[in-house]
C-alpha cells in the first residue's frame, strides 16, 4: 500500500500529463467531427405559437408586440448583410403578421410594414400573402382600415396583376362609411372595372354614386364633385367612342 | 416610525439605489428611444411601449434586491434587535419598513412618470392608470420581498423566492389559459399539471393584468380589468402584511 502511494506520488504528474493528452486528443477528434456543423439559419423563422407569445409577454402584450414587430421588420438583416425579399418565405411572414395582429389589432405598424416594405418583393406571386393579410386585417373594421384595403387593391393591381382580386377588394373598399375616407374609395371599383374593359360595371358604380348624391344619401363635397364631373365626362367620352350602350348592361349590376 | 422611514430612505442613498436605478433607467430610456426611432411607423408608440416595459422590469428587480439586501443586513448587523429594544411594536416596525421601501420606490417612480409623459406624450388617463397600477404592483413585490426576507433570513434565498414569485405572477395569465380541469375526480390524476396550475393560480396574484403598456398608447378600454386589479391589490397587500405580522410576532431575538 505504501509502495503504491509512493509510486503515485512519484509518477502522478506523468499520469496527469498523459490524461491531459488523451482529453486534448478527444477535443481535437470532437472538433474534426463537428467542424461542418452549422446552426440552421432561417431568414424568417416560424411564427411563435399562441401559448409562447402569451408566456413571453409576461402579461404585457403591447411590449411584446413592439419587440416582435421590430424582429419582423429586421428579419433578414443579419450578420451585417441584407437578403433580397424574393428569398423570404412569405407564408411565414403572413403567419407572423397574423400572430402580431392577435397581440394588437389597433396598431397600423404591421399593415404599414406589409404594404410599404414586404409588398416590394420582385417575386410578385408572394404579394398574394401580403394582400390576404391586408384584406383580413382590414375586414375587422373597414371604416378604420379603408387605407389598408386600398393598399391591397393597389398591390393586387400593380404588383400581382390580378385584376379580379383587385376588383373584389375595391368592392370591399367601397363599403366603408368612414368620414375621413375620400370619395374615390367609392369609385375605385369603377376605375378597375373600366381598366378590365367592363364598361357596364364602371357605368353601374358611377350611376349608383350619382343616384346616392341626388337622393341625399351621400353628401359629396364640392371639390370631390368637381373631380367626379371631370372623371365622368372623361369616361363618358371614352364610352361614347367605344359605342357603349348602357341598356345592354345586366340589371343585376 | 419616522426614524425608520428616514433610515430606509438613507439606506437607499447609501446603497446607491437611487443612483443605480436612475442610471439603469436612463440607459433603458436611451435604448428605447433609439429602437423606437428605427421603426417604420408608430415610432412614438413603440418608444412608449419599450420604455414602459423595460422600466417596469428594472423597478421590480431593483426593489426586490434593495428590500431583500436591506432586511438581511438589518438582521446581520443586529439593527432589528436594536430598533425593537426601543418602545416600538413589531407591527409598527413592519409597517415602517414597508412604508420606507414604498417611499424609496416612489422617489424613483415620480421622475420616471414625468419623463415618460414628456418623451412619449401618452394618453393622460392611460398614464395615470398605468402609474397607479405599476405602483400597486411594486407595493405587492415589496410586501412579498419583505415577507420572504423575514421568513427565509438568507438574502440569496429571499431574492430567488421574490424573483420566482414575480415571474410566476406575471405568467399567471398563461397558466389560467392552460388550465383545463377534469370533468370528474377520477380523471384528476391524468390532469396533475392542470390541477397544479389551478392551485398556483389561487395562491399567486394576477400581476399580468397590471401596468399594461397599451394604456399609454390607446388609453383605457376595459374597466373590468381595472376592477380586478383594484380588488387584487386590496386583498393581496394586506394578506402579505398580516402574514409578515404573524411571522415576525413569533420570532425570538
């Protein structure tokens, strides 16, 4: 026993040296095997679940909303680099925007982000997600959110070039009764119908507006009336040139 | 009583509580203003939410540390025995300490509210309600930290217990959301988690409803939530004070 202790005392530094070499070799072996291991990087990670957001907010949804909105605004802006919007997964962006709406429906931050930033993608089919989001967000209260439906109409028409979707949204836009909404929000479906070559629809919308004005249902301000007069004259001239006959329009319009 | 108040307020000065918290709050304000200014829209609202959320957490953490460390030092330095050797009731001692800690919190809180009002120009009603509910949240935290320090007598345990209390109370909204109690008792063993959460929700206050940052941006919409906060404070603060009285009365020096 004494010999063993003496031997340990004399050779322990050597034992620890070789143990050190062994563990160091293990570390090198470990490094060699994990050298190519990279953390998965998502430009837009999946949106947090309802329970996770509730837990992360610690009861203060507004604070979390602003933090996550900033996260969404800056997604793709990492490691001092920028990523083109065409590489983003727009289905995930849509999920994020819907999740953020569940935290705060009153804010205009997310619709602004959707219409001013995410709609700028060069992969136009992705704007369908932005349009769907703006449509769903605005549908909760069209009077307060008419501007965002208008943005959706514009994106559908200019970016996605889906005139049917633009017309559908323009018809929804016309349903607003907001006091601050300009009169053209009512005429938008007429403009789009005319652009689509559907003179009957344009004629019907304008006719409806004139009737509403005559019956006193809707008060049209003078400057709006001036614009209306100009617009109607212009359109009527065009329709006359096209030999448009309103009697041929379906009464259902 | 007056001497205890003065002593606690001087303690705050000696521990550099006011200076430390002011510097931390100024740093948090600066970061909040910077982050708010980077937002695409609603910069002011974002700044208000960042300031409100971060300053609430800073104040809560600061007061927990101050209360637990002050009480622990008072026990270690035999200050408690010294004060109790004078003609002062133990209830007065507890109330004096509580009031002192509350005044110390108020000294930091008043300039904080003034700066929030100046920087973010929030809804006045929202700011008043936010301030009142944050004060009652701080009072609940101070009461619990005092109670934990008296019972546990160890600063580390008291600090950890107070942090756990604050975190669980702030998460109570998620817990309540996750509770789905079994229909009959035979299924109860399969629902241990839900039963445990239900038990916790009966013991902990609903701090998740207090001091909502959204009140600064959008004012108050829900009077029912305010009623809950009022009754919760009215019940929970005396509950902890009486528990502290009971514990301190039993203590032998």
